[in-house]
């Protein structure tokens, strides 16, 4: 796309990837995404903050065609969608110095074969003068790689936040115009990428909160001209508070597991607990991840396949284990034909979760009245646990 001015001397060069539907061969992108680079022109020097995905090289190189000299190229994050075009840009601008964090130096050399002599490491808090503009580099590790940093421009009170506070959202809007849509996209982004690091993110939020900020310019999605909108959302998502909600990822082969799940859902709703059901045969995994951000309880429900859980149920458990949501309670429902180790295998798959297991139900064949009594008791145990927990709200 064309370069667009955010403030005098600051241009956004956004590569909008409208058609992309999968990120890192893992993360669904129902709304596409964008890769944002920022050109900052001072009275004495010019800097480019981040690049773009190599697959969309022309979208950045076109707007840069009239930029005859770059003094600095800043790599805030070593991943391909941020830094993949560095080798080409360093060739095009032979006088440019590449700036990055200390941990990023080795990653750029090994991942992208950038020559060490082209790199200058900047330390946490270090500043760079472009003349009438100043860039301050702030280390923000684990949002979402260990080497990430953000860049602050105090004269314009603008924070270039890298992946931090971003959203996978393909849009031609320069600024956030649809808060509901942006909130959902940002929460999906947080859930799929940032959630495992929420304790570190809390520290990084505290770090940037000391800065006066009028604009947040992320590496993905539209620019925020109301920073409190996204900062307050992040504070909520990383807080220890959880909601009176249960997430139930399930799959059913012959109907038994589905009957158990629907009975549990109905029983929970009768007790005032909100329920999110996800049939894993048709589920958008990103939508499942969004609900994991807030839910107090996770219930995995699966039939038995060759004595173990259905592979899709196991995948959902492993996904939750990887994302490490702040849920405090869990349960497992299993149906089987003749033998099953599914409960043990699901329990092993969520070992990273700091949860209290409130119950497991193992059902041979179709559920009967006795099974439904067990399920109602499990619903009661979940509802009571939520009521007694001071961190559960809603």
C-alpha cells in the first residue's frame, strides 16, 4: 500500500495481506493480517522501523523507491514477517546501520545471515538522535520472542510496539475505527501468541506505562490513537481475575460423548455458569483460544480411539497446555467401547496448567441415568468452586 503519514515525519507503510488465512502454519487468520513498517524522518537522519514479510516485498519496496538514503534500519523482532526483508534492504542501502537488541544480534545472523559488521546492538533504554526526533529503545522480552523490543518517539509521544498490543486484522483503516472488531482481533492475537507469557507481559505493561503515549503503532493491525483502549484490554487479559465460564472442547464419534457434553452444558447453565462449546470437528482453534483467556474451567470431552483420546481432543488439550491460560479448574469426560486410557493421557497432556481437577467421568457405551447423575454432580462441583473462588467474577 501507499505510505501514509501518522504525524509529521512519521509514515506507516502497511502491507495488508488480505488473503492470508494461516500464520506460522498454525494460527488461523479469519480476518487476514498486516505487516507494518514505519519510516521516521528526522532533520538529520532517517530510520525505518521493521520491514515486511518477504512474500510481500514489493509492498514495502514500492513506497521506499523515493527514499534514497536510510541511515538506520531497526529490527524490533527477528521473525520473518518483521525482519525477513533485511538482507535485501541492507543491500539496497549499503550505508544503513542495522539496530537491534543484544539477543537479536545472534538471531539475525543465524536466521537471516545478516553480516555482523552491519549490526549495532542498542541497549535497553538507549536513545538515538535523528536531529529533531529521538528514538528510545526499550527491551520488552517475550512479547513474544526473547529478543523483542519496542521503540519510543518522545517528541510525538508515539510508541512503536512491535507485536506487543497488535492484532491480526487486514484493513485499509489507518487508525482503529471499529472498536468491537479490533478488540476481538486483538484478543485472538493475544490468546494465540501472547497468553503463555502473561506474567512477563504484566511487567512490560508496567514498563511502558511510565511513558506519556498518544499513539501506539503496532506491527500488525491499525494504529491506536486512543492507547488506553488496548492497554486496558491487555491489563484485563493478564490480570489474575477469571470469569464464571466453562470452555468445553469436545468431539464425538458415535454420539455418546456429545450426549454427555450437552447434559453438562445444560446442567451448568441451570446453575448460572456460562458455557462455551467447541465441536472440534468444525472448530476454529483461534475462537477456542479466545475463550481460554478468561474461563475459570476447562472440560475436555473425548471418545476413546485405540484406548487413547481422539487425536483432535488430544490436540485441544495440548493447545491449552501450550497457551497456559489462567483457568484454575479442569475436568475430563471420556466415553469408550471396551478399554480406555484416555483420562490419563489427557491429564498428562495438560501438565503445564495449574488446575484443580474437579472430576473425571469414564462412560462405557451410551450414558444412562447413573451417568447423568454423575454429570450433574460435576456441574454442581464446578459451580460451587466458582462461587467460592474470590478470583472468579461474572
